């Protein structure tokens, strides 16, 4: 009985297969087709097109992957046209005691009479009893590009017998400009373009003593370096021999490092290896030993800016004579926009966060900025060059 049942079962199996032979074949073909489709989808996933997906994965589509010319590069021309129409602003502060040639150097930098002393009729040099900040603005146009240049001078700094806290009016001025910009940003109806009076760079003039930094130099740069980009220079460097100049520069760098003074460009702000290489060369030359003049002289049949002495002519733009060209390249030709970016993204952002945290802690609107002792003066006169 068991054997017959087993035999019947064996016979019934092929009978079942024959009854479903056609449907099984169709299902197998369907499975094969589905497997092929899955394999194609897998291949597509393994080699995706370089585009953005919903999960924000970023790909790079290069020129060889495009079907034809798109015209993305024209954005640069659009930005250039808009910038040339609107122009831009650059605010530079010069700090140092009287007689170091601050006005002359600024005129040499921009090849025009832009300093307060140069554009003030019947100007008389007077030693101020306190530090007064004065600014003068000019519109400079070169090859269709307009720049509003504001030069902030600090007469009276370091000229007193007691120079205690002489940097406070300068710190106050810098913070006031941040506060003014912050209030404009927080307005409900903001201006389309907020006027930018923030200090983008501070050129600090060191006397060519050949010794070490003075206490006033250390204290000023230590305090101001936290809120503005400082570029130290050795004024009237032609009073030093090349050996004295080199030794003085090394001593200053040692003092800067020993006192934790941050001068521009800071290493932590280097964005990539290319920036690091460029900025390392600049840092090796800081402080710049400079000579300023607005007078031209004939040298080998060519007119050059220089100072004439009985030993010869000191060419201002000759790197073998002084480092004025390095300073000019840093402030104008290579790092002008970076100075503005560091001011906005680092110094101003630090101030903004601090002020907003203070207001949140008090549960009120922005409290008035606490002002320190000192007087401010601003000349709103503008000239067109």
C-alpha cells in the first residue's frame, strides 16, 4: 500500500509539470526580463550622471560632459559690469605719531593728494592734546572702475608725554562703525546697499629706531589686532642701513610673536594651499620697510618716484631700495577684497554676535554702545579724482 501510494505520487509530479509547462515558461521568461532590467538599473546607479539628487549629493559636470556651450562664464562679465556701475568702498586708517610720513605714504599709495593734510587748504601741523579721529573721502576712478576711498587719520596719537589709553578713541571709532552697520542691517526697511564705513585695514607706522617695539606699539597692536586688520610698517626706512633694517625687522617679528599680536594676513584665515604660499611670502616681509614721496626724478631717462639725497636717489617703487611695492600690492593689487572680506566675515561678525548675545541676555533691543573717553571728528567732504 505504501509502495503504490509512493508510485502514484511519482507519476503525479510530471503530470503537474506538463499542465503548467506553458505558464512556467512564461514566468521564467518574465523573471529573466526582470533580472535584466534590474541589472540595467544597477549599472545606471553604479555610474550615475553628475547631477544633484534629492539627498544633496553633489557632482561635477565639466565642459566635456556638456552637450554644448551654456554660457556660465558670462556671469563674471555680469558681475564686472554691475561692480563698475556701482563702484566699491575702501576705508583705510593710518596710525602713528607725528612726523613719520603718514600723509606722504598714503598719497604715494594712491598716486594722488588723498591725505587730510594734502587736501586741506592752509593746513598747519599742530600737536593735538588728545587723539582726534578725522576722515576724508575721495572718489577715485581708474579705467572705468570707481572706488570711494576714505582715509582715517589719528592726529595726536603717541605725541603726548603721557600716552596712557591713547588707543581708546581709536577702538571706540572702529566699534562705532560696526554698530552703525549693525543697526542698518537690523532695520525692517533696509537700504538696498548699506553704506560701509567700517575700517577695512589699519596701517600702523613704527619709527625706525633700530631697537625693539615700544610699549605703546605693543599695547596698541595687541588691542586693535582683535577688531581690525593691522599692517605694520617701518616709516622712513631710508634712515637705516640694509643690515640695520634686516635686524630691526627680525626683532619686531620676535616681539609680535612673544606678545601674541595678530597682524594681517593671519595664518588661520588662509583658505587653501595657494593662499598659504602667497601669504607666507608676505608674512616673511612684515613689517614692510617703506619710504614715501610724491616727487618724481629722472633716472636713466625715466621718471620715477623717489627721494633725492646727496648720495643718490632712493626709488620708492624699486624693491632693492625699499618695500613700498610689497605694501602697495598687499593693500590694493592682491588683497584689497580679502581685507574687506576679513573685516565683514571675521571682525564684524565677531562684534555682531557679541552685541546680539548681549541683547538676548537682556531681553531687550540693542542697548546703546558704551562709549569711552575721546572725541571724534569726521569730514564729510568728498573729492573726485
